[in-house]
C-alpha cells in the first residue's frame, strides 16, 4: 500500500481549469431536442389546494407542457416509494408513505412541488412556472418539534397521528447524564 500522501496535502489537478472558467459541468452539456423542467412549489407549510390554473403558463413561448397531479394520475404515474426503514425501538414498522411526485389536494411542507413546466430553455420554464395560478387555503401547521407532538396539532399525514413516524434511540442516555 502506498502511504506517501498520508499527512500531506494532495495536489489538485482541477483547480486551474475551474478557476479560469474552463471547467465543464453537466449543466454545460447540450443535446439536440433537450427540454428543461421547472417546478412551482408551495409557499405554505400546510395548505389545501383549491385550484391550479395552467392555461397562461401553457401559452408561454417555448413551453412544451405543464403538468399537475391530475395529469400524472391520468398517465398512471405512481408515487415515489419510501426507502426501507427497519422497525423502530418499539418494534413497530415506521410510517413512511410514498411521496406524490406533485402534490395532490394539499401540501404538507413549504417547497412541495405542485406543478411542473417543461420548456425549450430553463429560463422559459421558470418564466412559465411563475404564470401558474394556484389557490391555496392555508391550514394550521406544525413548525417545530414541540408543537408537532401536541395533541391539538393537526397531523401532516392522517395515518400518522401525533406526527410521529419513527422512534429511534441509540446509546446509553443514562451514561451521558453522569
């Protein structure tokens, strides 16, 4: 095993190219017929989606498509399954629901994707996303751990009362208090 570099600075080969603007990144690659996507995201921590109006966005220059949860359902696009989680400290299977690709009926966190625009350029997709009109009805939200566990706080997921999805402990808490 070669250990000459242990404890020494490793010479970097990429600095000159990156610092002079000659670096090449994935975003620099262009392909014929490529399209770009932009997402309209929820501004609310918890809200009901009353209506999504995409007509104006669809009419924008360069736009190939505007998609909502209804469009995905029509095309049988399934939710993103949750990753595997082992049983928690109580021996219970954790609550780990599949995540909708685009929010259906309500949003559960700020930034949840509500609609997607596909266009010829990234700028066109972003401009069109700004033209999507969504009518939200804000709902009470749990914004910290203490209020999330309070009895009167609404559940983000109906199947996870008390907003508790997983209980995990590791180590010896008593030993750390000594």
